[in-house]
C-alpha cells in the first residue's frame, strides 16, 4: 500500500484487525550531501516520515483495538552505519528509527516496533524475511524498540542513543574546559574514516 502525499484518512479494509505491519524505505539519492536534489529529498522524506507515520498510526490504532501487534520498519542498510554519499538515506533512516522508538515507548504494552536495516542481496533478503516473521509472531513479543541488521550468517543489534561518556564540572563549562574534556575523550570516541569520506 502506498500512502499518497497529503493523505488525511487512509482507506483501510473494513473490519481489518492487523497483527503486523511492515514498511519499506523510499529510493534514495547516492550523491554527496551538498548535491542532493531538493525535490527528490522532499519526496523521499514524505514517504519515509509522513507516510510511515500516517500508516503506522492508523494501523497501531487498529492493533490497540484488537490483540496488539508488531510494526517493523525497514530502512536502507547504508543508512544506519553510514557510508559515503548516503546522507539522504542516513538522515531518514535515523528519523525512522526515532519514530519507531517513539511508538515502542508509547505503546509498549500492546504494540511492538522495531527497525531492520535492509540488505538488498538475495541471501540476506531471505534471512530478513525470517526476522520479520519472528518479530511479528508470538515468539517475538518480548522484542521492541530495537535496531537490527541480518545477513545469512550474522545478526547485528545496533546501539541505541545513550550516553557514551559522562563528565562533570563543578564550575560549569566554558570553551577552554570543554576543549580539555574533549581532548581527554578523543582517544575513545568513534571515528569517521575521513580518507574514504573525501
């Protein structure tokens, strides 16, 4: 089902009580951030965010009226770890992850919501289908608010947005104290591969 831009009311089947919803990502531009076409960006953002929000909310209401259910949002595999010329996919994948996490927290007693990073290779698609069935089935009822990726031989669970390091300052922060603290943390922070990013 495609959710057209600006749709206020979705035409869902009468008396339909869903127990699963799987949303798919939009096509993204494989270009550098400064070269992203704004019309194509708007189109992808509307599909990824507004479309997923509208259908997710409508289906979640039906799930709440029934026995609950599971929402699985597929995002581009390049979007979550990030890669060169995937700024569009990364931005919208993380926004979708935020939407999914919000659903999981707000509706945690009845509706589960998870993210799977979609790897388009045929063997990975078969493994992904198994993961979708698991998350939507009775065995996956304890899983919600997670980000995962799967290949035929590897299942990955992504870290959520939680503090990586914490520092305290009795006298407050200024540019000099922030510089000192950042230099202490520098060896431990994840790094972008700047050579491949050029």
